[in-house]
C-alpha cells in the first residue's frame, strides 16, 4: 500500500474532502447508528485508523441476476461526498456498472484482487443467485455466475447480500421461479461456504443502509497483527435473519408519519381522492407497511427528499422474504390466502369466506334434514330410550347411564 | 488472418452482455451480441393481478424502471379502456422527463465517458490552461486543481478502486503514450481530459438531482411507486411543485452549460467515429411524452419508423408489424409471434453445445419490425423528430445547431457511432427545455381545475398494449387479462431491439450490424467494440 | 337416552364465562374484520382498542374458567342433579371413553342409536377442549403481529418458523402469521356454528339454560 506515510486526513484533503466534511459525515453516521454525535470523533478515528493501517479497505462488488437498481441506488447517495468517501476508503475494484475495465481485464483483475486480499476483503453481491440450468441462466465471462460467487465468497472476510434479490432471490423467485433463483446466504450455506453473510433486504437497498453497514463493520472490527480490521464481529449485531438489528428492528408502520391517520381511521380508499391529497393513511389501498421491517420513514430516499408513502404510493413490502408472492396483490387489502406457494395458488379471502360459510352452513342444514328424516328430531321423533339403555349396559365399563 | 475477440463482461452497462466478433484486416467482419441473463418475468406475472405488473416489471431494469412501470400501466389501461386524466398525463410526462435526464447524464459521464476521457492523462494538464480551455469551450469551470490532485493521488497510489485494470492491460503511467495513441486521441489535450474528469464528478451530483425529482414524484428512485394504472398516486401540490421545478431548472442549466459544451468540445477529436457504427439503418420510435389526445403519433417525440434505404422520410408505426423471432435464442417456444400473444419457454437443459454462435446464443429475443431489425433509442427518436414535419421545432433546431457547431453538413452522418453518442446528449437538452414547459402546464392545469390525477375504473377482461420509450429506446408491454388475472404478459425492451441476435432469416441485430466494419487496431484492446456496444446504452 | 336438561349442569359461574366468551368472540371477530379492512372510515382506533380489550378479557376468562373448574360443582351425568367438581367432566371418563366412534357413527347416520354419554359426549368434549389451544394460538399469532410484542424472541421465533414453511424462507415475514391468525378466526366461527347447531338440535332448552339459567320442565334432549 503506497499510501502509507501520508496521514488519512491529508489524503482526504487531497481528494477535496476537508477534515470538517469528514467529521460531519461521521456525525451523520453516528446519528444513523443511534449513537450520540459525541461518538463522531471516535468513528472518525476508527475509519482513519483502518485506512492508515491498510490503505483503502478492499472490496469487490459482483452482479448476479440484477437489474442494477442497487448500483443505481448507491449512485444516489449524496449526503456531502458520501459516494466519494466510500470510494475513498473502499478500494472497490470490481463494480461492473462503473468500473473502467472490461472483459478479460475485469475477470483477471478480480481474481488477482481476491488472491492478494484473501480473507480480508468485503464482498458485495447485488442480484439473484441464478441456479437454473446448472447456473447457466446467468453466465459471466463464459462461466456460470454461481462458480464466480462461490470462489470469491469463500475468500472474503464478509459477504454483504445487497437488496432483496441477493438476500433471498427477490422478485425473481416468485412463483414459479423460472430461473431457479435463490439468495446468497442460502446458496453459500448449501455449498458449505462459512463466510458470514450480512443481509440487506429491500428493493432496491437504500444507500444509507450499505454505508451504515460498511462503517459499522470497520468501526467494530478487531485488528489482526497487521492492524487490518477483522470483520467477524459484525455478525454479533445481526438479527436471526442476518439483518443488521439497527436497520430492521421496526416496521414501516411503526414509524410511518401517517400512523396518526391510521389510528384515527382516516383512510385513502381511492387514488387521486381528497383523502389522498390530505395525506391520509394508505392502508385500504394495500399498504404493506404493517408487515414490513425497514426504516424507510426515517432514513427516506434520494437524499431524504421523499419515500414511497410520502409520494402517495402504498408500501409493497419489498424488504420481505419472497416479497412478491408474499405481498401480491399490492393494491389490495384482501390478498389471496392459502397454503403453499401463494403467487399463483391460494384463493381470495372473500371466496374463502363464502366457501367456508357456505360449506359449513350447507353441511349443517343437510345434517338437520337428515336428523329429521331419521326421525331423531321433530314432532314425530321416536326416542329409543330402552334400546339405548341396553346398548349402554353392554358397553359401559363403569358408571353407566342414569 | 481472422482473429476472434470476446468482450465478456461488457461493463458500464445495465445487465449482462457478451460481445463476440471476428476481426479481419483490422476490421470487424462479423459480430454476435449475447444477453447472458434469464429471469423469466413474463412467466412470473401469469396469474397475478394486472395492476401488480406495474411493480414487478420495474425491476426488469434498475436504470429505467420508471418507463417499464409506465408502459405496464399503459398496457393495463389499454386493456381496461381507461383514458388517463390531464393531471396524470402531465405528472407522468414530468416523471419520465426526469428519468431521461437522469439516465442521459449518467450514461454519458459515468458509463461512456471513460472510453473517451483518460483520467491518467488529466494528470499532466496545466490548471491555468484548463480554465482557459473551459472558458473557450463555454463549459463549466470546476475546481480543476482539486480534481487533478485527487486523481493524481489515486493513480500514484496502489489502490485504483474502480479505475483498476482500466487501460486494457496497459500501465497508465509507463504506457501513457501508447495509451494515448491507441485508445484515445493524442491530439486531445490533457486539459480537456481534466475537464471531462471534473465534470464526471459533477455529473454524479446532477444525475442524483434529476433522480430526486423522480423521488418526489414516485417516493424513491429506482423503482418508483406512483404511475399506477388509472393515472398517478402522486397528488401535486405547491409544497412539492416548486421543489420539482427548481431542481429541474438546476439540472437543465447544467446540461446546457456543461454537458452540451463538453460534448461539442470532445467530439471533434473522435470524428473518425462518424464513419462507422451506423448499424442497420432502420429506426423505430414509439413516441415519448403524451399530448392531450394520448396519440403515439402526436407525442412530443412522435412515433415513427425510418428505413434509410427508402429515403429520409418517416412512416407511421403500425404495431401489428412487430414480431419476435427466437430461432437463435435459448427458447423452445414458437418463433415469429406477435408479442401480444408471445410465449417465453426457456430451454430445459444445457450442455457444451448449447452456446453456439451458429445456432442459439443468447437469452435475448429478436424483435423485428416489418420483418427487419430496427434500431431504437435517442438516435431513433431524434431522427424521427427531425424528419417529422409536425414535430416540435426544438428537435430539428437542436440537431442543426450541433451539426453546425461541428461543421457537419450531411445529417446522414448522424447514423454512426458518434451520431448515436451525440443524439443522446442533444436529446437531453431538448427534453430539459421541454420538461420546464410541462411543469408550467401542470401549474396552469391546477389553476384551471383540469388536473385530475386518477381515473376510477372497473377491471374487465381484454387485451392491451403500452407503447412508450425508455431512455434507451422503444419499449412495449403487452397484457392479456382473463378472469381479472394476467393470462399472458410480454415485454419487448429496447435492449432486445438493439442487442437482438440474428432473426430467423439470419439477419443481424442492430448492435451486431453496427459492430461490423468497426476498425480494431489491436485485438488485445478492442476499445472500439466496447464504445459501439456502450453507445446503445444496452 | 333422552333426558331432561337440568339447570345444575350450568351453574351461574359458567353461565357468566360462557357469556364472556361469546361477547369476546363477537367483538374480536367484528373488530378483526374491521382491522383487516376498514370498511367505513373513522373507527380504527376504536376497532384496535376493542380488539385488544376483548383479547385480554378472553385470555383472563379462559384462565378463570380453567381454575374455576377445580372449585365449581356441576352435574356430572345427564338426567341427574347430582353434582361433582367440574374438572372431572373434562378428562377421560369411564362413562364415555368407549363412545367416541359410536358417536361419530351416529352423526354420520351409520348408527341408529345415540350412545348415552356423560355430561359431555366424547366429541363434544374434544371440541370444547380444542378451543383452549385454538384461543392460545389466536393469542400467540396476534402477539406475533402486534408491534409492541412482535420483536419478543418467543414470538419472533414462531414467525420465522411459520414463514419458513411457506416457500418464503424466513425473514420474520409477518404475512404468513397474519393469514394464520385469519384462519384461526375461521376455525372459531366454524366451531361456533357447529356448537350452536348441535347444542340446540332437539330444542332450545340448552340455550335457555346456558344463557339464562332457566330450566324447561318438559324438554327432553338426546335419545
């Protein structure tokens, strides 16, 4: 690392980032992490330390079956110089959408990078793991992407599964999952790769989420004998689903600015209505906020200018596992109910209710007529008291009839 | 002697693309474009609610989700027989403009510029001369010294981050002259390279600003939430309209004062690119930005079809003439179907012979118009607008201005690599000026009470299609609704038009055709092939 | 055999718990429907309040009912006024352990005669006892959905496990839990319909007793 010798701050300033800008960024990060802003200098020291010890922190970003939306999303990270600072402390060698190289230089470059930084780099995966046709439904450089994934993941310190597609396959795995997609975590587990995976579900992921995780990883890292951060401890701050606790601990509904309207029963029943103009709750038009763990109402999107509900669009629950099957139809409260795969199967609740009520009612009525026909009930009922007594006497073990 | 070049992955694009070509005597003689990813969105949509396609189809493309969602809603509206109200029309026009501005800025600076601007050469620029050059070119003056220092630090250091391995196997410092001669133009001054790099960094902010307009209208970008079937879920009010207007003004000013002058300054060093890369010579546009009658032929960028072989004239688009061939793609479903009744059945097994350039070699279908390939994208839109008598004069005026500035007299030279690059940038200017008009029109509509944003409807069975334009070209969604559910769904994306494989007649797709004839100085460093591929913004 | 319903079968304590169960289920179902889809505006706060109130009432009532069965005496055989502690009616009873299959056969018209039972017939006993786990399941799924409790590991684990069964692979997805909660309500509705039908199939004397404690001198139930 040839950057040794100049201090981190000098290098930042050489890149147009003043010490003040940097501390401001650390302050924002600290707030995001739920720490008080007095923690900012500490975070700054940690990152600066990480960079001074080992140069830019090595990272590799690979695209699976992606729409490039998560890359687009990180390109929108615009809190003063956030994108620049990520570039400045992450040595992001492979990133197909923005990297300068192409073709064989890209493939060989990634390979050399992984060898040089084996066991130390952060691997960021965007997009679904496509296993259809033995992985040939997504080929990169003439080979199935899944081979590339397994190779680079096994050498990484930590894998960040970026966006719902990388977490569990995203919309691609919705019924009938024609490309046989899956998530990075499940795929690596099936291949016996033990590298820890951090899940950042959402379609797309919010750049603040990724920045937060990267900072968190470096902040909490222990150092090895060379002073390079060891990324293992990040897994201690993940929930049972591998998501950072501080980002996915509450539902959209819990933090929604329209929650008051929900409790008041002030709802939007039709787009373009007066109720919508007044910013009422979107629950009846299908909002999935109550079922979705994410912090959109607080982090917001695109430099915090807005978020889905703020623009009038009900939440579609894009941070849920298999979110399309789970939440469709997106515009309705009444989603299909049933067992198994719900994307295609299942029944509408109204039909289910009618069927259950109808069948139960019809069965009881039919049974009633049967009882009547058998002369068990009604005016001509014949109650066979004596026969019953005989039967009972024969079968009773003890006690018996009165 | 014939040599093969393989470019896989083609980077700085959306999605996964492989380009393979045969080079003879320094020129490409044959080429194949391979889409290497299959996800099967059409299969997934079957049996779902038609309105849900709006959300799912956006995820086809993270760079142009707005257009996909819009085309999907248009298809459903067409099936249901809904006519969107005026307010929704204007909101959608603004929304779509913002996406195009965003996409064109992102494409030119972040995706394409590194093929024309060498960050390493920017290190030797003189700051004083750079400022003078920027003044002379009429482009934005940045803190060039800071940018140069920053790049210098990166290049001198070991960690090149996203620039790693970016010089086709050459060392940016020790091989500087070779790089300049082979990959760029030695006549292009270091100062102009520095201007390009500085504006690359500014472009990051400007594309984000355009995206923020989309975020206000749709909640977030990518994957907005409001262009739903029936109109828009966004309700415009003063709180948000001023925000939209002034953010757009900032972006438009930057396009006019930085992006356009940059292109006009850089283009003269790459005029060789006017000689090749033209492609199939047939151009298709479905039209962009609705007028009050919502007619595709009456849009701001009108729908139209040009076959240069038949002369420089525009024919109206007959959507019945569209079909999709799959003989050379990895599908077993029938070939030559109209997409309204298209089928998508992927092959069921893969072995060593599956990838066969003489047989099936891509996941992309081959859409054809009137049985011929057609190029789609800004070049098509601008040419159709240029040649349509009824189109807005701003389109013709902007092209004529640029041709004049570059000293080009023959507009057919636009049918080339450089023309395609220039068309995209010039289109950003035309759109930028127009979007301000739409915001003003929306304000007037609100004042006159003609700004209803949503049309209530009852769903019923039927067939529908939405013809629209993504930033990268003609986009169509087709939906058949039965029993309130999607019976069949089909998407024809601009990428399938442009990166189309050979059709059933063996005719190459537009990108493949554009690659043929492209000079390749060194098969080890096929930068020109990469430029052609990226010029389509695939 | 036919016997006379006697009011000692339903002492006042159980008349009250039965009323509370009925009211709780009525309000829970109604407010649950409203929470699922607020068909008229303005009542969400009321609906949620109602739902939580009656949920707690139902749970405490269940607890009370179970405890009371060890202290309250009821008749333990049809047609008699002899009383014993209630809990003895719920376990295995020699009087009717052998009657399960004959009872099923009787209701399916495969057997002509109704087996004489204890206070509760075998099927009846199973159905009534099943409402205990059903209530607990409704409560568990409800707590798993409710914001303040959904993150408690005890509930989160269930959410995760249940979601994993549905090709959704985990993620703490709440939608499967929501649907389960919904289906449990339907199970209650079906139970209620069958219960009301079978209880009153001969005449309404049992209803008069369980709701009002009134004994009809001439009524006979059973065979």
